[in-house]
């Protein structure tokens, strides 16, 4: 098994040039299959994991999330970055405490977002948001792990699609110690290029949950990292629901005909 420090080093190197994809598994099985397909790194998904537990996104405990991070990062050989939501706390000190717990799971990266989950005030106050990134940075530095810290600004997915404010926050997060910057919800190539230019030379992650761009287009825009969030989990649930609805509504089983054979699945997992 590759050591956590080696995976941190490899993950950091991936951000130094070119463009790479981090697909998002929701459990150990999906993580191992993605690793077998040749992806060089993975990232967890808070939404995909929550759905696998029968819960909505952002309704999973810190303890359950830490167990999830440990299972994924220790179950594959490649680096794993953690979707650590908002750090499972509001106060910077508490965020730092929780990040310190997360770094012990074997992860190679971790993201902290600025969303509050309060519809009336969906983003943390600017100064508090920056302090939370600083607290995460201190916790990672104190651990000596070299984990890659990603600073996320959620304006475009919580009803505050203000490019200027998003850039202001991402720039501040970079100055506060974030190694990679991320604004999920950006879809305009012009907006993406603006973010890349604003935080350069630090790398930018872009979320692709549909077919609005290709890897080549994002690479040309200067994007270093691409993730898909809960999209792979949604694709899996889509096939599941389509087949199940056919059975209950029509009493037929056509949707099962194209399923991956059991023997192929067994062969895939026997490699581990």
C-alpha cells in the first residue's frame, strides 16, 4: 500500500502542470472501480455518500464522514481528496480541530467551503470565511502531512452568482493558504478563465456535472483539476430508478438486460 505521505506528494505534483480529472466515488466499491479505470486521483462526494445512507446532502455526521474518508483513502492506492463540506463547524477553531481529525484518515487533499446552509444568508461573512481557511491551513501545517488544501466559494450554487465576489473570496482564500481554488457552479468559459487568471499561479478546480465543457476546453482555459461531484452517483441512481420504475409500473425487466454481468463485477473486485 502506498504510504499517505507519498500520496500527498503525488497529489500535489498533479496540480503543478497539465490538467487531471478526479472522479467522485460514493463508497469503496465505486472507488476501487474508478481506480482500476486508470484515474490518477479520486475525490469523495458529500452528496453521493449521503444518498448512499438514505440522507440528503450535508446531513451526515462528522464521525460518519471520517469513517467514509478512512475507508476510501485506505482502500485504494491512489490519492484521495476529501469533500469536507464546511469543516463541520462554524468557528475557525472548531474547523481546525475537525480538519486535524480528517488528516489522520489517510487523505491527500481536503476542501473547505464557505456555504452556511442558511437560505437567508447562504455565505459566511467574508472575514469569517477567510479565517476558516486559515484555521484549516494551520491544522494541515501542524500535521506535517502536506495535504493539499482547496478553498471553495459556493456563491454560484447557493443563489449568489456574483463573479466579482467569488473572485474576491477565492483570491483571499489563496492568500490565506489554500493550495487550490474552486467555485462549483461556474459554467461560462469566460468566467472560468477569469477565475484562473485571478488566482494564478495557484491551480483551479472546475466542477463538471453535465456536458457543458470538455476536458480539452477546460485545459485550454488553464484549469488544472476537474471533478464531477455527485454526478456519477446521480448517473448510477438514474439507471437504478429507471429499471426499478419499469418493474413496478409495467411488470417488465427490459432495463436489467444491459446490466454489467455478475461475473465481470466479481472479476473486478477479485483484483483487490
